[in-house]
């Protein structure tokens, strides 16, 4: 769009109905209604003519499921979903405070990244671009819907599935071929049911199957869904995920980014098998948080051992407004690269505003014990075996087994994390030896994976620079 005094360019999901003149404030782009859009995901670039010259802004819709990175380099501004593109555009300089935070909690969905000069924008955020860098503005406060009561005759579970189906219908209307992540858990199963309500949608499913009795249970529960809805299914053993050994040997050369899926290696394997024409993947990300009760949302506490690892006491993280709960946004952001780098758009229907807000307004009884999901699945007449699994189906065994056998000391020989002062390597290696010998860790387990990933990404950027 070009009007007197300013120009605006916009990239959105294909179904979006745009009236940029109404959405962009041409006197103060930071006040634009575009930043409050919940119906679709998009990014707008605005160039505003002022008495001092041209001012440039990047605006994000409130609905956001993939990260957008911003960097100012000698050749201009770089705005991209691709962290590596932006990080390679600026001189290598590790942001030490952000790196220390990364070891503990991973990359935040908004603000500084591990590389100085590269920022990430969350939903509803904005950036003012200048020669000195980008000034980042978080989203405005977001209203939370209060718990309510059900009216006579209400069918909340049915409405829940219909809302998910509506999101899938809108976001796959122009897709060539669609895949669905199907673990067999409560969230992906509800999404699977919803896909069956979208006329003309042909779906290929994929998933990682665990070993042992938990894996046997998972396989049988997934088969109920695959057979009922006639999905074409692809599976691989979850052991192929290897969150640590993926950074050594033959798999080391595969794409690695800081904000990434922990078990990407296995999912990459599934995507390698699926049709090359798949351009949309539907996920169940965000389902855990839909019915999360307020008192269950705990924050990470830095104990003395973690402070010894980082060599500093970090300030508490700043709570930023998000439409879904922040951990759901983090999860979606961390999984986007493995799809976008293949030209696949991730659809996360459980992060849509109408699904989130509907869930917020439900009475507490429908949230406790994931009752909303269970009622929805029961109404589909899935078996009691499906509804009441005996074993937990998660990746903890995969993670712990790979951590137990990983040569941590060998991997961190001549480590950048040590030489840059990001962590105290003896503390990390002592904690790993303790885990190998006793099965218990003196530091949060996630610190091991974050340290391994951070070393790899910084080393590659350092060497390329």
C-alpha cells in the first residue's frame, strides 16, 4: 500500500482479509490496529516520511506462532523467520546475558537473542528500525476471559472440536497436501477429530513411537484414530530423536538453530519420508496450556547450584503479555524452523484466539484433569483403553538415555561457552557425571541440552564469521 507520507507492505496467511489503510496508523505506526489482530498471522513493514527523514517500523499481529527476527546490518535491515539469516548478517558477538538465560530457559519469544544485534518479535510486538539498531516494543496488555458457567443444554466439548475444525478449515483452504502430528495424546487426538469435520481434507499423519510397554500402548491408541479416520500414517522409533547425539557424527551437519524442537531429529526423519508436496503441518501445540489452572503455572527458581553454573544470579524474567500462555507460544516458536526451512507452514489451531478465549471462559470443573479433552474424546466413542492409559507416553526416557551415554566432556573440549564466560564448565561436567552415576542431576536437566545446542550454534556462527 502506498499513500501520501508513508508506504506499507504486509505478509499474512493466505485467507486474511486485509484493509491496511484501516489497520496501519500513518501518524504513529506503533499505535496501529494491526498489532491487535487476532484472526490471522502477519507481519507489516511501514516506511513513514517525517521531517527528520524516513522512519521504518516492523509490526506483528497479536496472533503469532512463528518467530520473526530483526537485525540491522551494514547493508540495511533484515527481517526474517530465519534466525541464521539474521545472525549471519551482523558481526559475530555473543550476547552473554542472553546466552546465560538461554542455558536455563531457552530463547525467549520476545527481545534479545544469543547474538548481539539480533532481536525476536513476539505476537503484537513492534520494532522501530534505525542506524543504531532496532528498538523493540512488546505487545499491549491483553484481557483474560474470566471463568463462567454453562447454560442449560450447553455442549462445550462439541463446541471445542468445532472451533478447532473452523481454524483448520480456514488455514488449510489453499493447501496442496496436509500432514498432522499424531502422538495419540489428548491434544493431537482432539485435533485429529477436528480434521475429520473439514470437508475434502485429506490428511497424512506421522508420529514417533516409544519403546516398551508405554510404546505398545501408544501404538494401539494411535491405531484407533488412524483406522477410524482413514489416515495415511508414518511412524519412526522415538529413539531416533537423540537430542544430544544429533550434534555429533553424521547428523551434526543438519540444520541447527537456537530456538528449535528438542527432538527434531526424529521428526525430520518422518518429514523426509512424507510426500514432498506437503505444504501444511497441523499440530496439537498449546493444548496443555488451554486448561492450565492459574496455580499450576510455576516459574523457574534459580538455586545456588544453577547460579554456580552460570557464574551469576540472573534477574527474574519479565512477564510479557501473550494471547495463549507464554509456554505455548515458546513451544510453537521452537518448532517452526523445522517446518519453515522445508517450505511447510505450521498450523497450530489450539493457539487461535477463539479457541484460547473459549477455554479461558470454561468453568473450572471442565479444566481440572483435562476434562474438556476427555469429554470430547468420549463423545467420539473412543475405547476406554484409549481414554484411560496406564502408562505415560513422553520423551523422558529418550532424553535421559541419550544424556546418559553422551560424551559431554569430549563434546565441550575447547568450548566457546567456557572461553566466553557463559558457563563454568567444571560445574556442568560434574553435574553430568553425577547424572551418569546416580540418575540424578544437580542442575535442571534441560540445561544440558541447552548448553550443547548453544555451543554448536555459537561455534558455527563464530567459525563462519
